[in-house]
């Protein structure tokens, strides 16, 4: 036995342009603003403001929810300065020895050799 409760409110935005938004409240669908794909395209900046204010915005296609617009996570600033690479780089023993320098140099062709001139 299921009980379905629904309340629908229609809010007009930009009446001159004929853009409309529907806000649906229901036990099954959740609380939030629903807007069709076409209306969402024409009023995206207004929808983003609603999302920034904490409103849940759902984009519908023919009455079926297909997407939810959510706020982006806060951007983090990259760690800079001393210790920024701590624990991220593993150097093997002898990585800075003359023998290792020679091994690395041998992997590259010598562009100063007579065959390249």
C-alpha cells in the first residue's frame, strides 16, 4: 500500500520570452526545481544562481528527470614551496652518481657526432 503526495507550483521567469520553471514537491521525486531542457538552455545563468543559493535543480526531458545540476566543489590551491613533492617522488640509491649520468647519456644519440653534420 503506497501513498503518493504531490504539490506542484509553477513559477514564471522572463514572461516576455515565455520561459517557465516548474517546482515540484513530492514524496517520490524529492524537493527541488524541475525545468525542461529547452527552458534550461535559455535560462542557464538563472539556474546556476539558484544552485549557488542551495536550490536543487533537475533538468527534465518530456517530464522525466535526466540530470541534476549541483554546485562544483571548492577549488583547492596546489601546494607550493618546500616540501610540496614530499612523499611523491621516490629516488633510488645512486640516482645522482656519475655512473648513472653516463647510463642516461648513453640512451640518447650524440647529435654532435660527425654522422649528423
